[in-house]
């Protein structure tokens, strides 16, 4: 697989890549169509997984798995790892995330990229409503006991911490990959690693059950796909 194909694969798992090579328009459009179908199929698979997982959570069928993972991680609990985990947790904490959102909204408006700013606002505000005002109240799942940091209030399932930051940082990664296409695979690789470490950290700190994180990633991906679709439509409308 060539570097160009690699970059298309990374970018199209998140959103349509802007094709710059005029000589390959037909082939590129066909490739984009394939990746559109891949994203649709992936979103449907994730949705079915979320339905199955949510049903299992309601029936307490995931407790054995959740407790096994938490107990296993507890064996490796030490002050150094706890402090490292706290850094990744605080990087995605609501005040940190809000600062990143506001800063990037200001930059996008300053650069006259209104469509990108609106899609960012839609994605980040929308996920708060979906997670905090709908899903968390619907499932009302208690958090694990024995927190490694101060007690966190609110329901546990699904993780708003992970889903919100998933949308925020992968959306920014998408914009960066558009601006620097040769760095696409590095941008998405770093973002993926960052999100995995953030998810691991909140489980390691016993702020969430592992299945909360899995659901958070799933909801985050689906809502990110919707947000990027809105961005794509708004760009086309502007051109027309």
C-alpha cells in the first residue's frame, strides 16, 4: 500500500478528503464513494454494538467484565502511574476541553472559516446534550467505587469525557489533515494514541467502567461522522 493510499485510508475513516490531483478526479471520487460506504457501514455496526452493550449494561451483564478489568489494573496502581493518568484525565477535563473549543472557534472565525467553526460548535455542544441530558439520565449508572482522585459526580454510562474529547480532537485532526495532507497518518495516529491513553486513564483512575469508555468511543464516532457530514454539506452550499 503506497503512502498516498495510506493517507486516504486514515482520512476517509473520519471524513472525505479534499482531492488536490486533478488528473485523478474520477478515480479519487470513486475511492471517496467507497469510503463513504465504509463509514456508513461502520456507523451501523457501531450502533448495533451500542444497542447490544447498553442492553447488557441495563441487565448488569457487563459487571463481571468491568470488575475484572478494574481489579487487574488495581494490581499495578502506584503514585507515578496515577499522576500520569491524572495528566491525561485533566487534559480532557471539561474546563480544558472548553478552553480548546473556544480557542479554536476564535481562530476559525478569525480566518473566516465559518462553516468549520459552526460544525465544531455543533459537534461539541451536541454531544454534551446527547450524553449528559439524554443518555446518562436514561441509564443512570453509578460509577465505580474507590476513586484514585476526588469523587466525580454524575452518572457513568456512557463516558461523556471520552466521547466529547473524541469529537473535539478528531475534528481538529481532520482540519489539520486537510491543511497538511502529507502528515495525515501521523496526525491521526497521534490523535488515536492520545484518545486511547485518555480512555485508559479514566478507567485506571476508576472514574469509569471499561464499558463506559467503549460506549463513549462509539457514540463519539457516530456523532463525529454526523458533524463532518454537516460540514461537507455546508461547504457545498457555500460554493453553490
